[in-house]
C-alpha cells in the first residue's frame, strides 16, 4: 500500500501505477510531472508514497519538455522526407527555434519543404505514436550515431560523464534530445512552422505567455545579431560543446584571448562612431537584461572613449529614484521598484537637456539606506563630455523624450552565444545569464544558488516588460557572450548548485544546469584578463 497526493488530493494504491493513468481530466493536456520534486515522464511507474503534480504549458519545465519533443518530431519528419539534409537548431527571435538547413540547394522551394514537413508532422501527431525511452552504453550510442552519420552527436557523447546514454524511440526512429519527452506524438499539436530566410522558425507555446503560442514579432536587429553570433562561432570553430572543449584542451589561452579580442573590436567600433559624430552624439544609453555585463561594459566604453580623446561622464539612473514615500503602490498595494515611474522622469529629462545645452545642473544623490534623496552635486559638461547612462530603462524613450534622436546613441547589451550541445540541441541564452547571476550572487553577496533561482522568474518578467520591447530601437547591439565562459564558470557554479538539496523546489533547475555544465572542460581563470566582462561575475575585475 502506498499513498499519492495528486495535485493536492490523496489516493491510496495497492500496485504500482503509471503517472499517465492518474490523470482524470483528459481535456487538460499535461506534459510532465513532479514526483517528490523530481521531474518524471508520464510513462513513469510509481509504487511509493509521493506527492505528484502534473504540469502543463503554463509551467517552464513542461515547456522545455514540449519544445525538445517538438524538435524530436521535426527531426523525425526530416529523416522521413529529406534524409540527405543537414539541419541545425538555434533559439531565435520571437521566442521560437530557428532551423537552418545547411546543405539546402539554391533552387530549393522552402515553401514546399515547409508544407511537406508540416504535413508529415501532422500525420505523425494524428497517429499518436508512443515515444519510449531506452538506454545504451556510450559505446553503443557512438556506434549508433556513426551509422546515422551524426558526427556532432558522437563528439559530445565522448565528453558525457555518465557511462550510459538515454535515447528515445518512436516507431523505427531513435534520437536523443538531452531532455525528458512527452509520452507520444499526439501531445504535440500546438506548433507553427514559419519561413524566415535563410531558414524557418518553429513556434510553440510558452509559459510566460500563459501556455499560449506568442504572437509572432519580427526583430530584424536582434535577428541580425544572432546571425552574426553564429558566423563568429563558425569562424572560431566554437559551434558546439565538443569544439569548445577541444580549444580548452589544446589552446585555452589563445581561445580566451580570441574571444576577448572580439569584445575589444566591438568597443573600438563604438568608440570610432561616437568620436566621428561627437557634435551629434551627446547621450549614450546602455541597457540589457540581467547579467549581461552592463557595469563592466560601461567602464570599458568609458576607457575606449578616453582613448579617442573624449572625456565621458557617467551618470547613475539610481540617483533619480523618487523618495520611497512618493512612489505610488501598484494594484496589489506593493511597490514595484523596476517600474519606470519609480524614477523622477521629469527631472532626469530636464537635467540631460540642460547639460547638453551647456548649462550647470544640480544632479541628485540618492541615499539607499534612507530610501530618499540626500542632496545634489553640481555638473557642467562640454562637447568633449558625452554622457553615459546605464540601467533597465536607459533605452526607454520616455526617459529621454526631451533629447533629440540624433543626440542619443542607444546600445543594447546581451550575451548572444550561438552554441549547441549538438546541431539538434541548442543551449539556452537565458540559462547562460542565470549561471552568470548564480556565480556573481555567490561570489559577491554570498547568496546561495537557491535564492538566485527563486527570484529569476521575477527578473524575467521585468525583462519582458521593460527591456526587450526597446531592443529594436538600439543603434548598436553589443554581444557580451564569450564562447569560453562556461569552461571558466563551471567550477564556480557547480559547487553552489550542488548545495541545493533534492527536496528543494529549486532542485529541478539546479539539476538541469548541472547536467549540461558537466559536459564542459575546465578552463583556468588565470587566462581571463582583469578587464574582461566575465570578471564581473567571477571576481578579480580591475573595475571593482
């Protein structure tokens, strides 16, 4: 006899039971389940006391399972219709997955290919074919992929710390997507294939969209940045974990310096642009999501502008916070410190306009201990003093609406790495930023990983509300990603992630991060320059 608490209701059983058979509401589409705080597929059999929570597409972990299963289904359709095509998945614009057919003929009709793939996927979904899990040794897995011609999958398996590999079989199709899977193809009804040259996008439901498929929003500037990041990865031979590991094993210092040199080049590009247009560009605004390296970037940009003969002035948006008692609470009676209305927008606009016009200005000073303005400092600038501002709202036009467009230079910064486990399994950029944040919070605030993971959903909500809507208005996108950084951060992240106990609600996220971090070879941080953006997270920065 054992007792299961299923979505809050207790039931007693005499024999082991499959999770799938516990679902009474057949109209509700669940994709995965939490069993005693462990992620389990719906085919999983339970014969012990446990708390079971079924997850739908409003839960991020369920969406990860759905998205991986959808890639599996698409790869299956490719194998059936176009077995000679090589294709690669990457995370892309509009919260979708981008698929690039790398050996597509020039005269191929993409619309016809998409129509055929869509028809085949719908056929497989209609048949509701079971997707079952099987296990192979590493040697068996390598032999299997050799027969399939997937060298990229063989390369990464060699770095797998475990002795076995989990595969999934659907009919006669076998593959591994480094994820748990839905029980059958019939679960994957919600998707859309959309042409997006030079490939196409796969849209799917998202948790942050309440389980719905987000409306397509084109982002040509962001998309161009991702393409440039992909070309850079190809140029330095760092498209997959295995290729990065080979650099770590053979020429770690060179690999680090190559990536740092790319950041130097981008900073020089910005410096030349500002210098060339110094009569016009008076305000440089910098924004980006959490853990993008904004602080170090702002300091390095200041140094770069100084090499151009300019004397930049950095002004903190934090000093423009309203006194806490003057901030209106939201509809729940709470104060949202990320809201733009927590800033003295009118004063900031007027101060920036007056400074640019050559007037002396009283810049406020905010006391965070007292939670109110504590005084002012006087400032006057010349045409050789471009103003640098950095913060969550820096690109928001409301903040600088009095400043003419030609006098503003907006920079969006974010780590846009295009790195895959293998060609069919991309690495989430969001996970990269989360790892940066975990390492930094532990290093500088002695905060455990569980605390960082706990507040991450709130951070993400703020990004979608206040940052991403303004990225397409940027004049320059600075890719702060460094292809080598996982090898350096690994040792810092693993210790704090492994402190999270199995019973913690954050164990699932921690375990997922640990699993893919273990594939990376260590890179000694003595190779990392003291002005690197990565130093903002691991410590040892010359700007501290």
